[in-house]
């Protein structure tokens, strides 16, 4: 699965670079997302994510559940057929307005589901109005703390990237 939705009608895969996130408020209006929102919803498992807080520069911040429990981002997916053949599956994470924990860091947050009934509702419901109602900011407790700027370098892939580099935000 490739991050960055490539709609079935895209001329090339580069379209996905611009479609890594889908705004909950407009997901059913935008042609790139509308069909996937109605018919191809998914859950993207995670135990945390990064946002960058703007201070004198940008400080990476790691955000997770207080107990580091696994949760899921609301997502949508599509399958694109490149001209040379084959298929590429791609996805986007749905975002909404930030919750209280995140608001001082960023104005948006991924839609987070942390309970089985939320997972089922997202995957099984067919009513678009009902679906849009569950695309809300996560209301539970979250932990956010600064981490090393090493997270900004693609070549690093290590558990040390989520080590605390300061007090909770």
C-alpha cells in the first residue's frame, strides 16, 4: 500500500504526492476522494505519529496514547492501473480539526479510532452523513513530546526516533 491516494482516473502516480491527507470536511465533495470515501474505507494501524511545532524553526513532536496503545487512523484507498500494467494500491489518511492536545502544535489531526465499535462503524456503515459524523477529533487523552530532529532524515529508521527530547507539550 502506497501512501498518497492515486485515483483510478489519474494520469500518473505523481498525483498521489499531493493526496496524502483528505480533509474530513470536504471528503465527499472532492472528486479525488469521493468514490473511495463511499466505497473503499480502511483503517491504518499506528501507535503514534509526528507533527512539527513551529517555534524558531520546526520542532518534531511525537504524539501517542498515554499507554502507547495501538489505534487506527481513518483512511481511504484506491487502486490505480499504470499504463505499463499491474496495479498500485494507495491510501490517504483523513484529517480533521485538532483536538485540545494537538491545537498548540498543529491545526489538524488525523481522525483516530481507538475502539472496536468505531472500527466497525467506519468500515461497515454506508450512509455518508453518518460516516461524516464519526470523523471527529479524538476526544481521549494523548501524550505529545518533542523528539530529535533526526526524524526529519529519511535514512533514519530506528526506535530511538521516538525517544523523548523534552517535557510533554
